[in-house]
């Protein structure tokens, strides 16, 4: 049994012509140039991806702020009274759904220890029985973007119970003497001044202002002449009538 000749894969195809000067090419140098160009292209692509991700991050941050604005509008009593609350809530749910598709999800931190990488503490509150630095309230919701923190949450954490003011038994306060006013002692004697021995108020004397004497001779006063009032004619006639009988009597005598 003899082996049959096998057909070559190059049968029926024309061989490629080798360009002149190829034999003198330095393959190591050409391969190094090719690697340099590939690395340069890869760095450019990385920079473009980083720039695009930064722009996407900025856009997602703006959408998160829009969600904050919608949440604030949902608490407006006037809009709720006008029947706009349901529409605002529906718009917010749709926005959060779009953000979830982009890899953005809100943080749920209540009951967990505050992590500086995730939270920003804006207040403290004393909660008996709660461990210190535990998140008890979220003021501004934080968001994750994939494995990154898109925005840190602003939270209120629990304070240690030692921060509570001491509670005093009211019965102890009743047994204490009155310490509201401490009596002052009189200097030199050490005795406490009584109400009757209170210092007298010194009288205030007011000196009269000096009057400047008037110098010079007094001005002469001119006498005023009294004018005689005119006698009415009726009175004159009565006086004449009264004087006539006297004259007649004298003549009779």
C-alpha cells in the first residue's frame, strides 16, 4: 500500500512577492517602534475614557441634585394641596430608575457606624442605648456610582451618654439652703449689714446761680396826669335844680 501524494495548500495560489530591501530591515527596531505606538495609542484611549467618565460623573451629580429638588418640592404644602404631589413623586421615581440603570444607588446608613469616606457629620444627638458615632438620621442622601462614592451623605450621629446633663433629684434641691444671694460683710467688722443699717443717701445741695448787680442810675419815671372825666348834662341839671331853692330862701329872709 503506497501513500498518495497530498496536495499543497499553496497549490493554485500565487506566491507573494517579497518587496526589495526587506532582508535588510532590523526586525527588533521595527517591533520596538510598533510597541511604542501601541502604548501611545493606549494612553490616549485611557485619557479619553477618564475625560468621558469625569463628564458622566458631573452629569450624574447634577441629576442627583435634581432629585434633591424634587424631594423638596414633594414636601411643599401648596403644591400638595394643588394635587401636584403625586406627579412630583412619579417624576422622582422615574429619575431614580434611570440613575439605577447607570449604576447610581442611594446609601442606606441608618444604624451603621459613620465612615468618613461615606459620610459628613453635620450634627450630633444624644440617644440613650445607641453606640457613639452611629448614624441616627440622614440629612442629605449619599449615592454610590458603581464602586465609587458619587456623593457623601450628610448625617447626624449619636453622641456618648456622658454628654447628657446630670439629672438632679428634686428632693435634694429642696433640702439645700438658699444660695441665690450671698450677703456681703462690712469691711473692718466682718458683720453683715442689716436693712436698718443701710447706708444713708447723701443729700445733694444745689447752689443758686449768682445774680449780677445792676449798675448805673435808675431811669426817672415820668408822672402821669389824671384826666377829669366829663360830667353828663343830666347830672348837671339835677345839681342846678338842687341849688335853686336855697337861693330863694335866702331872698325871703
